[in-house]
């Protein structure tokens, strides 16, 4: 910042903030923002930052942030002072935590803008004014309104001018306006390139606009069009536009072919890379070129990355039908959508309207072939996308008939849940292929999954290596699996990819985003909104201030690893959800073990885990208990009889589970010689009790298999004597 600019900053701030219309905003938000900027003007940066962070801690709505942004922008445009900078730019240029605060406000304002975009009459009114040959300053205001208020929704109303050969002046004004509107208009313009077959003239102009915007999201589509069978003029325009974008990035050409480039873009969407999906690039709609018009389809924000990815992958297949990576990308997008909808439903979200569409998407995954599944699994693991890896494994196990390299790699993954899902998938492949040769690691992981009553995972986000490592070690010592990150954005990406994170432990200061931003992302994501959030104060002297700042939004604020108990306490709020997730995994694992045992596979290495599940003080559902019992019936040993007897004699259990327990115990006793210390009396008592007849018969079967002397056997027969009478 030059000395002249620095001297002009205080006056600019005073005018901007004083003139801003604030009726639609939270008065407290405006008061804190004004106060923070005033302190910044006075050189009191520490106090200014604390005040601005308090403004963010109010968790302003996107509408409130948008009104604040519009007020500042309107006053700035009205003055037209070339030496003056907006408050946002001042904070951005200051860098550090000030930059992060400004970016968060701008992200919120962008979301507010999206909510007001689709106003047809307002768009037409602005385009009418644009057609009236406005002065340069009036045209700038029109374009500013189109950009700020309508963005991508204005594009369908502007395309007609790009196809009109009769009014060059208006067409040029519209093309310039679209270019100045920037990145928000790129997705519909990219789709409008599909007009090349029906209206080559418009397609050429669309390509030119995309070249002038310079957004890298258009690279793949332009490369595809430049190398397509479109008419020469269209190919030339697409090639020129592509060159302009690449030159703007300092690149002399594409490193990839068109199809590979589109796959790269699709994967970037799946990974929510900044290259294609900064926070303000999300939208409520995806676009499609149908019948000579752009058509918008509303999509949930959480589904937007996968929908954009699918568009890129389908276009990649248009460019090269043999592209396996494109098919793999479609598999990954489909299974992730299905998995994420499950997370939303678990969190209490309403996903009924999307479930049918996700189910149809799974048809793509199931019909893509095992080679595409294999590649999708490889890519998901390479990208560290845990959610996608788990989702693919759940689907892949239903389609593969033999173990694969990627499945075996997943079986030895660092994340326990991935290993356990891989074990379930490999069990299904063995059963499909009628194979009894099953890796011992499969049995071991199935036993672990089948025996776990609760599954807990923490994400630790902290740039301080020592503190992060100590926190991870303390949590893991408490039986909590951990993921970790040294940056906020990477932590958020990990959170989105991991699936099933039960608590976030985040330092109060991060190097790339504010902790408030991380917390707001968690709270605003329906999949994560109920996830406990614990803040670690990185400045002990400021602990009280940090605790006050997060008192209404975080579950706890701790000083460090010594208060790991507070993290566990925050986790206790999710016990029911964690238990449901563990029960689902245990059900599938126990069922797989039961099927393997029935097929003759030696699963005895998992028996102790399953017996532990039966003996657990926490009653497991029948869906876990019943297959565990059937597995022990075939592969258990005499040390497991007590646990099976415990289920049989527990009148709090369902009659169905108790009946299976009796039958399974009988089978185990017949296999092991019938010895079971202490079993006679409880079995005899149950046979003569008033329990359901099916339970009593199962107990009698177990009693019959028990090794007894002649006298004791006679005693059992006398005790169970019943006279059949009218």
C-alpha cells in the first residue's frame, strides 16, 4: 500500500461506513463491524481483529452479510474515487487474520447474493437499459447490478444477443457485460457451448466470452470443442479462447488431451479443489443445454460438487468413449452422493426427495463394470477421500467376484473403518466366487467390526505440530480413532471426505482460515451440524476471551491435552449416533462371518470378538447377535458357551434371538463334546419355565447336547415331564 493510499484510508472508511444503509441488517453486526474498522483506522490492530472476530461470532446470515457488502459497494461506486479502497480490500491487503475475516464476510455475502439471483423481471429491466445505449458509467452500474444481483441466472436472457447478427452494437455490449460479470456466469456459458451444432454463430461468441473471462473451469469444454467435429469457425474460436485462458495462467499449452482434462476437472470437483470450487463458486443449480435453451435444475448445495463432476465426466466420455477414468469418476460421484445422503438422514435432514435420484445414480455405478469400480477405488484412496473409499467398497463388494488389488490395498489402510469395509467387500467376493481361500486379515477385521459396540473418530486441526501430536495421542489412548490436519481448509476437506467424524478439535488460530469459519462450515452443513466442536486455546493468557468468543457455538473450549476429558464429554452427546453407526457395521460384518462360516471358511480367529459382543453389558440388536451366534455355532469353541448361554437365558432379549442362541449352543456342544460348566441348571430351569415354547425347545435342544451322566439325564427328563391333556 502506498503512502498516499494509506493516508486516504481513514477518510474512505469514515465515509463508507457512515453512509451505508443498514436497516436490513443486524444492528449489533453493523455496530461491531464499524467499531472494528474504526479501531483498525486508529492503528489498534489487536483490538480491531478481536472486534471483527466478535462480529463473525454472531454467525451473521448470508442475507445480513450481503446487505453489508451491498451498502459498502454502493457507497464506493457512488464516490468513484480512484485512490480509495473498500473496507474489504483494506482488510484483504493487510493479510493474516484480517484477510481471513474479510474472506469469510465476502463468502457469506456471495451466498446471500445467490439467494436473490433469479428475478426474471429485474433481469429484463436491466437488459432493456443495456440495450438503450447507456453511457459508460451507466453501463458499469448495469453490469454491476447484473453481476451482484443475478449472476448466472442472467445468462439465459443474454444468450439471444449472442445469436443475433442484426444488432452488432448490442451484441458487443452483452458480450463485454458477460465478460465483466466474471466467474459466476461460467457454468451456464460452458453448457451453452453445446449450441455448436444448432447455432454455430452463438457458440463462437460464447467461446469468445469464456476466453475473455479467463476462468479455468472452461478449459476442458473448450479443448473438447476445439478438437471436435464442429464447424471450422467454432473450432477456431474455441481454440483461441483456450489459448487466451492458458496464457493468463502462464501456460503455453495443455498437458492433457481434452478427455483427460475433463476427467481432471471432474476429479477436482469431487475433491472440492480451489481450482474449480472456491466457497463462492457453489450454486443452487446446475445447467443443461436442451432444445436450444439453457435449463437450470435445482440441486442441494451438498450435492453440487458431485453434479458438476458428473457433467465433466459425461463430457469426457463424449470426447473419448474408451476413457476408463471418466467411467470411474461417474462411479465415484454416484456412490458418494448416496453415502452423503445417508449421512444427512442420520443427522436428521430431510432427503426423501433426493433418495430416488441417488438410487438412479447408483444404477450407473452398478452398471459401470468392475474395471471402473477398481479405478474409482484406487483414485479415492490416492486422493485421501475416505468417504468415497468407504462408499465404493460398499457397492464394489456386490459386483466383484474375486479379490482385487485395490480391495487388498484398502484392507491395509490406515483408517480402521476402511479396513473393515474392505474386509466385508472381500468376504462378499469370496462368497460370490465360491472361494474358501480368505485372507486372515479379512477375518481379523470382520471380527473387530463385529465386536465393536461404538465407533468414534476425532478430527484434530492445529498448525502446532507438538500440540496436535499430543492431542491425537491422548485421544487414541482413550479409544478414539483420529484424523488430523495442520490447516483449516485441509481440515474441512478431510471432514467432508472422512464421513462419520464424531468430534472436531480445532485450535483457536489457524494459518489459512479463521476458526470461526471452520466452525460455521461445520454448523451450516446438514451432514455435520450436530458434530461436537471443541476449541483449543492457543494463547493461555487469552483463554477467558477465547472461551467467551465461542461460548454460544462451540461445545467446549480447552487449554490443551490436559483437558482431553472435556473432548470425551463432548463426544458423549453423540453416543446414540455412534452406536447406530457401529451397529450397522457390526451387523454387516457379523453377517459376512456367518455366511463365510456356513460356506466352510475357517473364521475361528473372529470368534472371541463375537463372543465378546454377546457378553457385552450393552445389549446389541438382534441383527448383530443372531449372525454372531450362528458363526459361533459353526466355528466357536467351548470357551464361548457361557456367552451363548447368557443370551439364551436373558429374558430381556427377543424370543427370536434366544431361540437362535439355544440352537447355536446345541450345535457348538455337539461339535465340542458337550462340556459346558455351569450350564445344566440354567438350561433345566429354562426348559421348565413359562418362557415362549420356541425358547424352551431351543433350551431343551441345548440340554440334549450337553454332556451329562445317566442320573443327571434322567433327572432332566423327569423335570421336563409334561402331561398332554384336554
